[in-house]
């Protein structure tokens, strides 16, 4: 579980800190441009590093500096409890005069306050606790070190952390991009959901029993849903086909022809199943209520919260009052900023809100930070 | 889909934001069938809750005979409030309408228990599932006992289908 997320000198963030200790599900609310989606972008940066992207130019550009302030480093920190051990990963970037691409300024991974490796510009020092030694080597300062540091085993903290980062699921689905065709298997769902079918193949390949959970969830939201199949369309390709039935008449439809909301139901049911079978899946879902009818939103969100109450961690953003109602003051964070020239401020509602009707006060923009 | 109007289900009308947060905790209980419960927007006061119920929900309760309705109100120290509300509920639907709430107000309960609303709600749900009384026996909640028994008999079968200890 993520305990703390920190970003500095990045877009609208200055000393931005999101504390999530003991919070299994939470909601980010705030006006357009307040920085909700940017939280997802920070998490995606860590996810990309975990999935092996190490070229700094593929992670950040000079335009990501807050208000173009290139005189200060841009810094990110992530603290997480993984397998009951506290991990902390810190990375800072800078753009010296004459540079076109940012370079790594500092980088550090520690577990239980013990450094695993540190990095100062190009110099990386890896600490070996078993024989109290250290190894030093140089890394191109335009490369992040974490993806290229080799691990001695699956239990090596570097490997544990990289694997965990790679499984961070950041979602802002674009249903029109989700075709239903799959050509491979993966456990890494892309932000836009375009590789949903590959991810579903990966999930069902790793956890065949997840089908029953998907089936159960989908039947709750699509009463005439019968099943889904994945017939082969080539040597390595498959197509997702959904079957509906009513009064002994059945109808098959290609996944790509489902409505946007129905595709989101599939993503939702797969996230619930993945969270259960992976033993906890971190998920950031930007505007999770998009494409859903009003009568569906409440149960959609409650099911996620119910699942994540047991394991995993989920962060949602929304502009929907029905979603706002499904969270409480201690797990709802309000983001705001006074103007585009000032940084985002984030506070839990339990600290800043004393009103009696949060939806009403959001409607009137009556919340003061 | 939303609650199935033709299957047993429970609508909850919280009087205010504090009661809404209590229910949020209740419905995240892992044993609860969330498809059988729908929480309505807060009413903004117990009298408004009752008025809205009488004006908008009574007829629908007659139409949908599988519907149960819970008014979650503050008693503000008035032990006669339940009777005052119950006396206004038409007799033909009264067995499917329930009135629960904190004897004073939820804020007082929150302070006394030292827990946030969601944790209190989750604890109350777990006790409903296990048919236990610890939080429900709290001095600010114990006055609900008879109504809670009546509610349990009506909703437990579909709200907690994976049942805990037998009543």
C-alpha cells in the first residue's frame, strides 16, 4: 500500500504531499485544473520506471517543471508498505543550462530506512547488507538507475520494488480505443485501457478462477449477460465476444461493439477480480464514473470500495456528486489552487470541511483551503 | 444495475452528512450484498427526511412490495421521536418502514467511541452480520434494539446472504 506520495516543482505541485497511511480507498475531488489527474501522472511516472522505462526523456520533458522553474530540481518520493516492509524511493531531476533533456540529480531506494542504493548524478552506490560491502558504478545521467540495477533473486528488495511498481494500475479509459482483439498476454494494463483484451488474457492465464468472479460481477450489472468467449482469429490472436441471453434466445456481440459504459463494466469487473486474485492491486482510476448511468454509479463505486476494504488500495477522482456521497470526510481529499500561478493544495475534508452538505457546498464552490 | 425493484431491497434515507458517512462504513462491510441496498441523498434534517418520505416514498412502497425503507435520523435526546415518526407512517406499509438513529447525534457517538463514522458503520454492519451486540449496545444506540430486531428479521436474509451466526 502506498503510504505517502510527494512531488515538488512538477507542473502544479510544490511540496505536494498525499498521505495515505491506513487508507484503502480514497477520493480526490476539486475543480478542473486543481491537479487531480496530475496525481495519476506522478504515479504513472513511477509505474513506467517499474515497467522498465529508464530514459529520462521518455518520462519527463522540460515543460514539466512547475511554471517553467528550471533552477530548482524536480523531486518525487514514494513510500509504500510492500510485503509488510516499508520501502522508500526518491528521485530528483534537473535541467542544467544548455541541456535539452533532464538528467537524474539524485536517486535512492531504501527499505526499513536502510539504503539499498543511492545515486548522485552519474555515481551509483549499491549496498550489500549480507557482506557489508558496496559496489560503485557509473550510469548515464539521462538514465534512471532502478530499471538497470540487477537483482540477485525474486526476493531482492530491488526486484520486489520494481515488480510492485510495474503493477501499479493507472486508469483513464478511452472506450473507443478498446477493441477486444488480443495478440499477447500481459498483467500491465495501459492507462487508456487499449490493451484490455491482452490484460484480460494475462489475468485469466495467470488466474483461471478469476473468470468466475468476472462472470458474477458482470451478471450483476448486465442481467442478460451469459458469458464471454475468446475465440482464436489467428495463430496468436484472439477476439473477445460477449453473449447475451433472454428467454432462450441468445445474441453474440463483438466486444468492440459494446457501449462505452459496458466496456467500463468489463474493466471494473476485471479490476475487482485482479484485486482479489493478485492479493491486492493498486489502482488509480481517473473519473471512474465516466460513461456510467446515474443508477449504476453508486453500486459501481461501492463494489470497488468493498473489495479494496479487504485488500489492495484504490484512488478515484470524480466530478460526480453520487461518487462524492460514497466517500466520507477522512477518505476524501480536496485539491485546489487559487490561480494557475499558484500550487495545488491538498487537504482531507476531515481537516478543512465543517459544513453539513458536501455536495451542496461543492456545487457552490464554498470549500476554502 | 441499480437495485432490482422487484427483488427484496432496502432504501436508506440519511438525515444528514454524519449519518451518510455511517452508512458508507456499513456498506463497505465485506459480507453485505451491496446490490440490495441504495442510499439516498441526505435529507437535511429529520423533519425534512420524514416529510420527503411521506410525500415521495409512501406511494412507491405500495407499488414495490419488496421495498424496505430505513429512515436514519438523529433523536436529539428525544426518546419519543421514533413514536412521533412511526405514528405518521401509513399502516399498510409500516411493517416495511424502519426508524433508526443515534439517541443524541452521531458526532457525540463518534467522540465517545474515538472512531470515525465509517469505522463505526462498518462495526455496526459486522455486528448485524454476526448477530452480535457490542456497538449496538452502546448507550447512544441501545434504544434502537426493538427496531433493530424488526429490521433484521426483514432484511437480513437478502442483505447478508452469506450469514454469520444464527440469530
